[in-house]
């Protein structure tokens, strides 16, 4: 073959080709993204629509259903799911893996636009977003202070910290969790409004007419000009309190006469704490192609500057850092890579017993591995645990090509042939065998790259990385290896003592093998029987062994989940969250715990849930594993009366911690039928000890006050139905009417009934509305209020009404066993 011959006769050319492999490989490695596992999430597009004040039933019928009907015809949809809850419709469209995410998002946007006119006028614009696996923050910073309010902390984080972090290389966005954004809160007094003959509509109209900011042009003379600024907007609570609503009996009624204005938070229905102290979280989201470790390192390098610039009394600490486990995992794999290389070299030295001969594979193995990064970069892969494990496995494969070439040349030199001639003849003889072996080994892993589904996506990078390393090793074995043999090897007439000792051991090993082989040939029936028995045992074990995607690892992180009953208030959920934090404070292995009540970055969010992110001390500083600590917390958290609380060990292989390992979907034509089916299946599933923390997203027990309007009385007194609805919406839910300016930023002006007037169901009927003749009418004369229950949320799966039963696995229980039980239970209790 020409390539070995050319390399032997042109050693500089062979050296340059190998150096080029190393150079391109190193450059490719520096440009690769670093992540824990390959991205296995399919293309997903979400449509989120907010209809303020609407119940789950209205959201389902007027928002979700029209949107689902329009989205159903898009090409490449695999699953379409939706959640209709109070005020919010959330539709999630999952596409097949071969669908381009940009094209899918464009199609979704087009279909939503088609039916936008069918949605209620008060509906906010639907938000279409691509859901990416990298959209979750890799690191959370916690800001706390004993001198500043949450409003001031949020304002500082938004104005100063957010901009500085967003300019760091690789940062896609910075989000603020638990924020308290400034808003001008106008709290109305129901009785004082009625006393002055005013309604919420009067307040809203006055705001729209008097809190305006319009350009006023300029004044121009021959030599100078002036810009005219008309300050007609309101900016401070004092100015809002002086707002004249209307004249009553020649007396100007101001806002302060019927309520009060204060600078407060636009939304206070959430809370964030770190180690029990109130805080505001700042999450850093990396770009999809960015290096996770580099971004985290850049953020940590910026921390001293941020801390130095903090106002007096404000503190900054890392509340959650997912890069720590990734760093440790990558380091562990690199260590395994080095250890494997050392072991391979030692084995080679044991059998060749020559330092010069051993040095050749010691050089060619790294060249092959580094050169493989060129293919990894060209294929769009990343540096992750699986690609590095592929390189660890490849060490044992890439060395084969070098060993075969080396041994064939070394044998000729030992027989007295000159090194140059031995290299030429030996490489010529074995070149096609090396080429065939390289192609064969590379082809073994290629079918894995064509596997479909998430499993195929997960292992595609592993398989192609191994194949790439093997292909590069074949090239190196045909170029660098014979060249180095011709330059470094020589015939040794007399061997040393170590060589003779190993030679004696190898001769005994060869003699022993010959004896065993002779016996095997003389007892062929027995050998075949043993082989068949071993094959039978292997097949039997295949059916006996438990099945799951991946075992749990000690990732140094525990996720705490807390679910309160429907109808629970923010204060109720928060009180139990503090009790969970008390459990965390008693565990010595816990470093930090990051508690989020009413989690979610898009408001509104239910106040009946809380999540906590518990970071453990480094592995070297604790003797107990994460699973043992979680097992200690389980009885404490599950023993809390009044809530469902439990710890979760985050899954491996890139799976989301937000989804429990067991999720079973049940579908029916009506929610009443669905509730019966879910109850029967839950009862059956509770008999299986391997399932814990079982729950269903079908909850039809959310407390609700049903306001039924007497239309005849309403028509008699001349009150419009819309006025009743708008009044309740403003006073009970709060309405954003206008905006105001503060330090160059625009914030909302929100009108709402004072808290003291929204504590009892009777407060609804004590509200007044204006009739057509200008008289005020109390709602108690027009409506009837009844206490009922309503669904927490209404779910669809592939456009059919559905419910999802979720559960975690008990320690030692495999996912395959749990799913098999659920499928059998469904056959027994659910109608065919």
C-alpha cells in the first residue's frame, strides 16, 4: 500500500500529518460545547395564553379548544398536550425528532394567528416559545439583605446585576426569580367609594385621562430652539393620591378620599429563600452551544466584582450550581481516560518487553484520540460524559491497529532484518489487514447511530465518537506507526534480566494454554455442553434482570417537592415550606437549600406548590450518599399533615427532574368519567409497594365562589351585565390601567380593592355598581353567591380529555417493574 511506504520514506511528511491531526483536534476541542449529556429533548413549541379572571372551564372552551383545533393539522406533530387552569392556557406541541424547530415554531405561529380573532377580546396576545433543554439556569445567585426590601433588591438585580451578567461570553439570558417588580398599587375602599357615589370605573377613567405623557413639540426662534416637555404624567404616590376623580357637590373628590396609593410589588404571590433567609434569585441561562463550565467559571469570576459593588447590607451567594456535578463527572472520565492509557501501555510493555516498542503506541494512542475531536466537532456533537466514555472504550480499540502493525515489523527486526526494510515489508504485508480491521470495528458501532427515539439520540454521539477514533487510529497505524518503527526500533542481540523473566513466564503461559487446548479438543462434547449451558444462563438472566434507563447517581443535589391542598393560600403553603426548611437545617451534609414558593417564571402561577433545591457538601466532605440523605428526609417530609411533601433524587442521562419517573396517562370523554377511572387506578396502584408519592393532576376540588346574576333585576335597575363583570374583575383580581415612570423605567399602575375588604364571601355582595340613571346599586340586590368546587386544571392529551397519574419509585425498585404493574393494573380496572 502506498501510504505506509510513503510515510516510511518521508518521515517528515508522516510527522507533519500527525501534528496536523493533533492541531486540528485541539482547535476542535476548544470550540466544542461542554455539557453533562447529549441533548435528547425533541423539538417542542409552547403556546401560552393569559385570559385574566377566567376560570379553568372558560379557558378550556374559549381558548384551548380553538387553538388545539387549529394546531392539530401541523406536519410532524408527535404529541400535543394542554393544561387549562385559572387565567392561563398552556399548550405544548412535541414534534418528531426530524422536524426542524424553527420551521415548527413558524407553523405554530401561523396557525395561532389564524384563530386569534376567535379568542375573547380581553385575552392577552398568545406567547409562542421554543422550549429548549438548555433554557434552565445552570447557576442561581441569591441576593439577600437585612436593610433592603425585596423591591429594592429586585430593582438592583434588574438594573445592575442582570446587565453585567448578560455581557459574559456564552450567556443567553438572565432571569430573576421571586422578583418584586415595582408597581403603583391603588387600594380602593369599598365603603368610601359608595359614600362619594363613585365606582371603580370612575377611578380607571380618571387615570386614563390624567396620567398621560404625550410629546409637545418645540419652540423655535431665529437662533435658538426649545423642546417642550409637558409633565402631565403622575410619578409618585403623593401625586396619585392627589388625583381628582370627579366633582361631587362642587367638592373635588381625590384618590386619597376613597383609597390610597403606595409604591409596592406588582406580584407578591411568590417567595424565595436561601438557607431560610428571604432572597431574590438571579438565574444564568447559557447559550445552547456554549461551554457550561466556561460560563459557570465566568460567572464565578465576576462574583468578587459584584460583591464589592453591592450596597451596604446586601449579600450575594451561590444558591444552586449545576456545573459542579458536570465538572466532577468530566474530570472523573478524564481520569479514567488517563488510567486506561497507562494500563494499556503497561500491558503492551509486559508482552513486548521493549521501551522503544512501547513508546510507539504510547504516542499513537493520544494522536488518535485527539484527532477524533475533529469528527466530533464536524458532526455537531459536544464534550459530554458519553462522548468521553466513548474515547475511554476506544483506547482498547485504537491500540489494536498500532499493535498489529508494530508486532509485524518488530518480529522481522528481531529476526535480524534491518529496521527500514522490516518496516517496508511488514507494513506492506499487514496494511490491508489493518484497513479491513479498522472498517470492521468502525462499522460495528454505526448501527447504534441509526437508532430512533430518545435512546438513539442519547447514544448516537457515543457510537460515532468511537467510530471516529477507530478511523483515525487506522490512519495513524498506516502512517505514523510504521514511520516510528523504522526510526526507533533496532535488533537487540542480548536481552536483559527483566526480559528473560517475562519470557520464561510467557513460555509457561503458552505451554499451559496448549495443554488446555489439547484437552478441549479431546472432550469436544463437554466443551459444547458448557458453552450451551452458559448461553442458556445468559438468556435467563436477560429476562430476570430489572430494566430501567439509568441508575440513580449521587449528583450532590436533592429536589424537594411540596404540594398544598387546592384553595390553600400563599401563607399556608409558605408555612409548611418553612417547616421543610427546618428539616434541611438539621442535616449536616446540606450546604445550601434554595426554597421557591409558587415557582415559575411566568405569572400567574398557583400558590399551592413549592420547590426546593438542596445542594450537598462536596463528596469528599461527607460520608453519606445523596440517596441516604434523601431516605432520611422522606419520613420527615411525608409525615407533614396537610400537605404532600417528599424529596426527589434527580434522574440521570439528561432527564428532567420536573417529570417523575412514572407518568401514566388516562383518557376519557368526560371529566366525571375520568375522575372515576383515575380513582380506581390509584386505588389499585397503591397496593404496589414500589410506587410512592402517587398523585394525579385531575383535581376537581378547587374552592370557588359562583356568582349568579339575576338578569331580570339587573335589567330593571338599568345595570349592564358587563359593568358587573368589570367591577368584580377590577376589585377582586386587580386591573393594570396605566403606567408610570420611575428612574427611567416604566411600571404598571394597578387598581384593586383593599385587602381588608376581600376576606369573606360576603364582601362580594357589598360592592356597588352604577345604573344607567347614575344611582348606585349594591350587588347583594343583583347576584347570588354560592360556594362550589371547580377543577384546578383541565388537561388534554392529543386533544382528548386526560389525566396523568405520576409517582416516584421506592428505593431498589426498577422502572420496568413499575410500568409493567401499571399496565396490568390498567387492564384490570379500566374499561376496555
